[in-house]
C-alpha cells in the first residue's frame, strides 16, 4: 500500500475525530444553556432581505465540503480494508 494513501487515510481519520471532538461538547453545552430558544427566536423574527446574499451560498458550499470530506474519509478507509 502506498505511503501517500496511508497518510491521507490517517489524516482523514484525525480530522474526523477532531471535528467530532469539537462538535459534540459544543452541542451539549448549547442544549443545556437554552441557546436553542434564542436560535428559534432568531429564525422566527429575521428580516427578509432582497436578493439571495452570499451567506446562504457560503453555507451551502461549506456543507458540501464537509459532506465531501466525510465521504472521502469513508472511501479511503473502506478501500484500505478491502486490500488486506
């Protein structure tokens, strides 16, 4: 197996672990502090803007990058398991 493939597989696993290490505690903190009520109120009373703006586009691109990274990590890990 190539050293580059091993490196990218390990890097993807490390990035996935780091993301989960950050996301899970922040989610638990937000749920315990009542931040969800603030978010719901913000969504209910947000102003309507003319046009699309850049924030929905950037949010969509960010979401696609994250999903692509997870899929790439899954493919690299499953490919390494099949070669053994």
